[in-house]
């Protein structure tokens, strides 16, 4: 069995507990249609990365330092991060007019955009209620800051697209809010509820932040190089939608005049034209080191994340978090 398969086997029982906590919480939803929409949005093959990070971050410290953690409280607090992630996806699918996610029909495809937006709003509100009741003011403040960063990043991405502002600096500014902020908050919250001090919280935040950046960069690579049967989306989907990913930005910043001109013209064209030129773009990005640069950047970020884990003693939780870093680099979906 490969290392990543061993890791996934170890994570599966914890992911199941997170699912159980969400199902128990959704049983309290009063409206049957809302409950059905939420189940569709939440139980559609997600990896539960964010709540799992909160769980294992809470176990980085020796038991004697924990002072005892209520397991029910911990899993309810961890599921907050899945609720917020799912809420962002529900809204993204409406904005992008997406018909599928992870190979299944989106909520907006089945029930319409209004239902998807309202379900996302419900998850956001519910997440904040649980964060405050289970994690207290410190957890609520931390999680609220992360969600604020996510919204600001969406607006920055919109502004960048309007003015055709393409640079790695802008790319990482968006990525820091859209992806890394919530993952970092999950790790820091886990340490916080375990009684960790400022230095431990900082180390957990650095780990999560860099892991989150690397996670999205690998997503960028999978969009061009992944197997659609595993990723659940067509090759070049981000390009067709006009999304600026790291391999593309790197070539636009460093490539030759001919390559840059072709890519810029393509980005200004409609979806049909971009879809017809995916293979040509793949060749350009490969030859101009777009893919290689993105891969090297992801590796450096994971190295930084692993170094942050050096603040904590060796043990099963640290081993799993190290393994998650390697999984991010080698995942196929």
C-alpha cells in the first residue's frame, strides 16, 4: 500500500466522526428542503481537509498540556471549517454558473441559484454560532477574520480580472485570502482549544498557511495535467473559465513575446476559443517552465510548513500532518 493510501486509511475514522457530527447538527434543521440541499452540498465527496487539520492540530501537544478536551466539542468546532468551506463553494458555483462539482450536479443546477445562496448563508451563520458556543470569543474572532479575508480576496480577484492585472504578487494576495486563511485558522484553532500558547499558535498558523497555498497550486497543476476521471472536471477548465493560475501567470511574466501574445489573445477570446486551444496552452506552459515553476513553488511551501511543525514534539499527530504535506504534493484529485 502506498504512503498516501496508508495516510488516507488513518484519516478515514476521523473523517467519519466529522460526518457524524455534521449529520447530527443537520438533524436540527427545521425546513426539510433546506436540510436536503445542505446534505447535497456537504456530502458530495469532500476530503474534510480543514476539519481534519483542526482535529490533528489539537493533538500536537502532549496530553499533559491539554487539560482534557471534550471530544464532542472538538468535532463540532472542527466541522465549522467544513461548513465555511462548503458555503464558499455553494456561492462560487452560483457565481461561476457551474453545473458540476466533484462529478456531481451542483446545488444551483438541481435547485437553482437562490437555494444555493441561501444554503451557503445558512452554513455561514450556523458556523459562526457553533464557533462562538464551542470555541468562545477567541475562536470566533479568529474564524471571523478568516472568513472576512475570504470575501476580500474574492473582491480582489474580481478587480484583478477587470483590469487584466496578472502577476504572482496579485495571485498570492488572492490565494492567501481565498484558500490559505481558512486552513491556517483551522490549524490555529485546534492548537488554541488544546491550550497552546502564542508560539504554538503561530507555528500552527504558519503550517496551515503554507499548506493552503501549496494545496491551491497543486489544484492549478491538476487543472492542466490531471485525470478528469479523478479530478471530476475537464482538463483546462480553469483556462476555459478565464481563471489566472500560477503556471499561466508565470509564463505571462517570463515567457517570450510570441507565447505571451498568444496567451493574452486567448484570454481575451470567448470560452469556445479557449476550449479549442487547451492542448496548445498545455504545450506552451510545459515548454516555458510554467508547470515546473509551479511544482517547485509548491515544494518550497510544503518545506516551510514542515519546518513549522518542528515546534512540536514527535508523535502520531505530527506524523499525520507531515504526511498531509506530502499528500498535497502527490494527490491526483
